């Protein structure tokens, strides 16, 4: 569904992603493991058009998307939960969700889209008039995911959605990611929580200093030395 072929980026003179090649298969959950500063967020930002690669190509459903603007990428069917969630603090839950459908602001089925989000996250329905800034961390995580789903993406990119959440909430969040995938959405899951992501992922990649150093099915990665030593030590 999405292919990166030899993608390289730099920040000023500093190279970041080096010759990254990876494939996300339709209908699957693919996870990306990597330590702090390895380039995971840069990779997400590159896919959505916020960072321009100086080499390589990104293809989504057969079309090049690496020269598109972020709003055009969203319109093609790619949704993102950015690092740190970035909900609009002064807006209510409902307003935040509406922003998620901004690429099609005349969508007639806005209410239906919102109802589907509320079905996944009943807590958001209870709090639809509450300002995002006053929501708990877990509720903001749900809101960020709900907002991304409002554009009805075929591919959902998640940048460390579980960061800072309690173990119970992390558990719930991963269940929801799995449910979203079960409803047909392809998922790219960037996570530090290797154990949990490999438990729900079909396949994964390991990023180290901007380079892909490991790839395989979830079972292969769980068994590999690089993953066991660096990411499954606890
Ligand atoms: N706008 C920028 N300008 C310069 N350097 C940047 C910029 N954004 C990121 N970097 C650098 O690129 C490297 C990769 O950053 P990135 O945010 O992609 O890492 P990450 O894998 O997401 O890390 P984390 O797990 O901490 O979120 C880091 O060394 C970071 O300092
Ligand atoms: Mg990051």
C-alpha cells in the first residue's frame, strides 16, 4: 500500500534518514521500533509531507506522494496521530474531531463519522463539550486518535500513541489499535514499547541512526538478536 524506496533526508547539513526502504502491506499492522533520536518521527513527518526527502521515492497506492503537501497527503487517505498528540487545547472534543475532517469540510456525513469515533471511544462522547486542554493524558490520546480517524484514512500513522499512559490505558489503546485494524484500516505503529507492538503487529522494521537495520514478521523480530538485546530486555 505504501512504499518507501531509498528515502534519504537531512536537517540542514545533517543527514537523518539514510536510504530507507520499507513497505506497508494493505490490511496489516506494521510497527517501527527504534530508540530515541533514531529518526522515527522524521520518518512519519516525511511520509506526510512535512519533511522533503532529497533522494528516493514514496508511493501510496501506486502514486508518488513525496512532492505533495500535507493536506494533499491526508486527502489521499493517510491519517496521522502526531508525536505528543497535539490536540487543539482551547477547542472542545467535538471541535477537535471536526478539525480532523477539515480536508473535506463539507462532508455531509460528519455526524456519522463522529458517531463512529464515539462508538470506539465512549469516553469522548461523554465529554464532547469539554475543552481538550482539561482532558486527562489518556483522554487526549483517544482524542488524537479519534481526530485522525475523522478523515476516514485507509492508512493510519501512529507516532508513539502510548507514551506517558498508565499500563492499563496502554493495554486499552493497543486493543483499540487492533480493533481499528480489524475494521480494515492499515496501521503504521511507531513505538518504544516493542513487546506490545510486536504482539499486535504483523510485521516490523528496526530503525537505528536513520537506517533500517532489521525487518521481518513480528515473530522473526521477536526472535532476532538485535530486537531482543535492544528492545525486549525488560
Ligand atoms: N527540525 C529539526 N532540525 C534539526 N534536527 C532535527 C529536527 N527534527 C529532528 N531532528 C534531529 O533528528 C534526529 C531524529 O529525530 P526524531 O524526532 O526523528 O527521532 P525519534 O526516533 O522520533 O526520537 P524519539 O523516540 O525521541 O521521539 C534527532 O537527533 C533530532 O535531534
Ligand atoms: Mg519521535
